[in-house]
C-alpha cells in the first residue's frame, strides 16, 4: 500500500474553523485527520503541503517512522504549527491502518479498557443564576462533571476589556454559590484560559473554601513551569494543564514535578496518537489522569474517544455539546459522528475512527479568517486572551 494523495481542507463549521486532512492510498483505503491551532489554520495547511512532498509514495503503515521523519527532518524541529500538521497526518494514518486491518484504532493502542468515555460539559450561559440553572440541566441529563462559566468581560461598554482583579472577585462568589446549589457529588471546575498572573491566580484560589472546585484549568500561561511550581505552593486546588503543549518534551516538568493533576493533552496538537500514547503512559507512572482538550470538530472527538478507550488513567473528555447531547456540526459533512448520551460517548467498535465524512459536501464549505479577541486592561495595556 502507498500514499497517493494528501488533501488539506480548512473550512468553517460549528462556529469555528476546522483544519481537516484526508490521506488517500492506492488500495482505496482513505484516512481522515484533524489539527488544531485556532485562527492559524492556513499556516498548518502550508506545513501539511510541505510534508506531503515527502509522504507521497510512502507506505502508510510505517506510522512511527513517518512521525520521526516529519518531526526531525528539518533543522528547526517542533513548534505548534508543525506538530499540529503532524497530528492530523498521524491520526489519518492510524485511521488507514485500522481500516486496513478491519479494527477500531483502539486495538492498535493495546485494546479497549472502557465501553464508554465520560465527559465534562461546559456552561455557556453568563456567570450567575442562569449558569447554575444550565449546570443543573447537565446534571439532570446525566453529566457528572461540569466546567463553569467565569467573568470574561469586565466593562459592559467594551467587550475587549478584561480586568483580572474584578473578574476573580465576582467569579469566586459565584463558584461558591454554584457548589452550594449543585451539591458536593458533582465535579466542578473552571478554565481561566491563562488570563491571570501568579498573584491573581493565587488570590482567586484563596477566596474559595476547600472543596469548592475540583480543578482549575490553565490559570496562568504554561511557558514557565517554575511559575506553576510557585502557584502550586499557594493553593491546593488540582490543576488541569497541557492543552497548549505540542510535544512530550513540554510535558516533562509538569509530569516529573507533579505540577498538574490532570493532563489536558490535545491529540490534534501534541502529535497525534503516536505522541499522545507516550505522554499518557508517562502520566500514568506519576498517577496523573488524562483530561483531553477537545475543542475542535468530530474528527478530533472521534480520535480522542479512541485514545480514551485504550487509556487506563483517564478522567473526562471535553465535549462541545448541550446538556441533552446536541452538537453544532453540520450533518451534511459528518453524516456519522460521535454523539453524547447522558454525559458519555459510547466507544465505536467500527474500523478506524468510526465516523463518516462526506467529501463532496466538505468541498462546498469555505474558510473564514478569524482573529482571537485582542484583550486589554482599562488602562490600555494588552492582556492575554
């Protein structure tokens, strides 16, 4: 079997751009993959086209070898754009290999260890009573873990203004209220989207009584493990870190120094199944649970489910769905896609990823340029989005 074509499709669907990749072979077995890097999808498309020059004519079954060659075949190895491209290709190659063997991808990873994958839902209602009401809807629908809203905009006249101290003060009060009303048996967390400094993050955590939150996700940026080590000494709330990390090497200090309790690995950014399996096993040796980042489309979801099925140390998978399980992706493109039921994804036993993509419909969708908000403080200085 040989690779005959690699086709990148940057499209807009589900309220965001998706970077989808199709790999074709001379035996008619095709594979699908997806990469991340929000708002920089065209950069990833360019990297995929570079890798295409090497991959055409190669044996798609040599996945690990191709990973090494793609990662190490340039002087400037690594980086999020390149690993996002490698991720999409790696996922598609696993899809091809599993289909050729007539088995789901989890069989390539050691076999299924669970029949369904528990998820966490995310409230999209503004922080307040409506947020708590929506969280209760998740609970009533069978979800056991919920990521709550937080105060993102602190100036009603300008949505691009974010004042951290104002945010943490009000958010802390509503986290306490949410715990009081939702009970102690439900897992509650929050994602501060690396908007805070060490002092701000510590102050927020210290405003919460013990047991209010079961995790806080990405409170500060991840470039400095030492910063997280400092924050770790100031709070006992478990950390969920890793969605921005693009290799096993970036995970080194966070795993080895126990700086995170949940590894937020993103299979579409870190290097696909090949790299994810290495980080997952490494985290298991340190009693760290996997809590995959899954903000993209159905291909990312399907790949994450297959990885979760073969993972012992697993907590919850992020799910882009309403409390009743409704997603926001066009069924014309994805006639068969993962569906959440009662806060869980059933593990597909079908060959490959277990989904279907309508390429004819896919071609009709366009890419939309989108730029993340450029946030600032009230004094005009720039701050993180």
